[in-house]
C-alpha cells in the first residue's frame, strides 16, 4: 500500500525520467541525489555554518537556532544518504524544521563519506562532534545538559550507535530515528520484498559494502542492532515506513529497546516510503511524521 500523495509523486518522477544509475557508483549517485529537494526553504532566525575541530582536521557543520537570544536544548543531527551521499544542503530543510518546530537548536554534521572514508570514519566524526558541541556550548547558544540525537537512514544509524555509546550520560535526553539503518545483516523479511520509492534492498546492500564491508558490519558501532542494549541508553522515537527494506529492522530494534527497559515510541507509517520525512510541506504523511518527531523532542527536553 502506498499513500496516494506519494504514489502521485512517484508517477510524476517516473514520467520525468528519474532513474537511479545502473550500476550504482558513488560519483553518479552524488551527481543525481545531492541536489536539494526543490521545495520552499524553512525560514529560521539563525542558520550558520560552523567548523568542528577534529584533531587537526575539520568537520563542517551547520547551526540552526530559532531564538539566538535564548539558550536552548540542542539536537545533534546526522543526514542520510547511505553513508555515500547526502550533505548539509540536502538535509537543510529537515534540520531547520526540527529546530523550528522542536523549539531547540540543531547542529547538523557533514561527516566523512564512504567509500573514500569507510567505517569507522563517520562514527568517529559523530563522536567528535558530540564532544565539540559540549565544549563549545556557550558560543552556540545551547544548553549542553539537554542534548538529543537525530538522523534519517544512515544518519539514523549514526544517531543510534552514538546513543548506545553514551548510555548513562545524563545529558542525552532522546534519540529520534527516521527509518534508520540498524542491522548490517540485511536479513529482515522486508529485505525480501521489492519496494517502490528511493531505496531498494540491492541498493542498501551496496551501501553497506561501501561503508562497512564484510566482518565490519558486526561491529556495534556500525550495526547498533548487533549490540546488547546497555542500561541508560536514551529513550527513542523510531519512525518507520511500510514500503522500505529497513522497515523490519526498525520494528525489531524498537522491540529490543523495549525489552531492555528503554522507553521507546515506534511510529509506523504503512503508506510511506524510505526518505518520506524530507517531503514535508508537500506530502501530508511527511508533515505528520515530522510533527510527531518534533513533539517527541519537545517532550524529552521538557522532562530533562
């Protein structure tokens, strides 16, 4: 089942000739998919590029602050794109709407991409970025005692892995995961089906080969689902799409968190496709998912 608004969009894209390159290749995927969605920008009081020092190297980032005169809680955001493509610009709207609707600051991270920088490069950048925003909270206008992680797809993978790594840190209030990549085995039943939309099972397996090939996939920093859930892991909101190879691993991870006593809110959008949250402002189902995600962030920060 596909939401009728999404179905109409997919049909229009097909009529325009949209088709992923075959064979898949990083440069061609970036050329095709790294153009921002043609949609109205999200206005926000402050949108500022920042540079994060990473032991002499630099990680680019972008700060979104809806009220620069106030000290606000912050979301550390990681963009999707299979660890191969995606950028600050492709996810500018999503990061901005999380800040605007969530009443919080957002710091979006332009982590290193595979295959040029395979695992654990992106993971290392995520961990470094967390340390950096804590150290530089005053200049960012953020409350370093109220931090959440968020990400979509491969970015959701980084957010979930980071949440596990900092289990027990009282400053981490929540993890918001949009259709996250969680399990490098790619073995969930939803991987057996063909799905309309922006991600196929073959494509997802290819992404894993670029990022963490072979035995690297079993590392908990690459596959959060492979690790036991530690006490003190932050509560989670997990948003899954029904027409997505990643659907079942998101559901399974929610169950694993719940079994470990971690509060989790699983939101399943059976008519949605992978990547649908970025279509807010155009697809009502996306508006609903983003609104529910930002409401979860607001509630988590209020309880912190």
